[in-house]
C-alpha cells in the first residue's frame, strides 16, 4: 500500500480517540458500578423478590468483567501490532511495517504516547516510499496537536525538517533546522539533529561546514545512530567529493556501504548518485 497523502489522512482520522475520558468502556463501567451500588444499598429498588435481587448483581458484575476483558484484549492487540511495526521498521521490512500500521491505525487509539509512536512509524514508512508530503503531514499533525512526549515531538521536528527540504520548502526547513541546532540537547538527540543539518548542507551545496565538522559528526553518528549512521557517512562522502578530496570521500563511502546497501542510500538521498558512481561499495557480510 502506498502511504500517500490521502492514505495517511485517513489513518490519522481513524486512529483519533472517540472523545474524552467519560466515554466508551469507562462510562459503561461507571454506570454499572453506580447501579450495582444502589441495589446493594437498597434492595427495595428491585420490583421483584430476592431471586432477582441475587441474579441482577451477578449479571452486572459479569457485564463489568466483559467490558474490562474487551478493553484489555484490544490493548494487547494494539501492543502486538505496534511492536511488529517498530521491529519491521528497524529491520527495514517495509511491507510488513505498512501492513501492521494500517491495521493498527484504522481503529481509535486511546493512549497518546502509543498513538504518537505509531504515527512516527507511519512517517518513516512514508519517507521510505518517498511520499514526502505524507511524511510532512504526519509530523505537522503531531506537532500541531501537541500529542506525545517531548522526545516524540522532537523526533517529529527532525523528520519534518527532512520532509520540508524534500518538498522544496527551503526557508521553513532552514528556520526549523537552525532552531533545532541552537538547542542544548543530549548527544543521542543531537546526533539526529546533526544528521539533518548535514543533509541540508549537502542538499544546498554547502560542503565547507560539513567537512570542517566531519570528525565530530562521525563520532556522534557511530555512537548513537546504529545502521542509520551509514546515511551520515554517505553524506560526508558527498561533501568531501564536492571539494575534490577523493581519498576521504572513498573512505566515508566505504563505511557507509558497510552499514547500508547503496540502493537504500540512493533511495534516501538521490543526490548521492554521483558519489555512488565514483567510489566502490562494500558488500557487508551481515547482509
């Protein structure tokens, strides 16, 4: 399934919680509990004899347990689907991630952190499919709605910056990236911001800053980005190639292709086509 703009809009709407706290199972449980308490406090409220007075409370208790069971079952199902989707994104099994997220987001998700994580995964799938407008839509929704944790909203800002660059909204992208870069962040978060900033520099042809900070960024990427560091190394290769430092460019491209296949790097960043044509890739024994 293509995660285009229309698809992600439908999934955003379908995953919205139905209302506030006093709705659905919560309201049913409250009403049944109040009724049961009233009956126990004053058995005379029942029109029949003691037999009905005994049976009705048991039926109410069974109804309460049924509602609780259904809610717990739905929560377990949602957790399973999100775990499946996140694992698929990490392993770059994009069809599997798309299927799990589509099934998960087609129903309301009550927990804000849980839903935000699902939407971030949706934005990652859209980015992979080069549906950059769809990725931008998801990230803007998260930020405008204020859902999720501060860390999740920070992740949405980083993803939004990349989407803005891809969609040609350069001024908005530069302003956002400058604001993120000016923040004092712990190193794991800083690594993602530096990767985005490096992407901007390469996309806009500003190689001098990329080369000057290459060692610092390499250390951040290696420590905190896992296999995604391969994208950072590839961008550094492009920066060194632009200033005709072929030896450094070849070394960074070697390291990049140890972590990510060249086809994946080119899909993420078509600007790397020139680098891929000039330098040899390495086939990792782990792939």
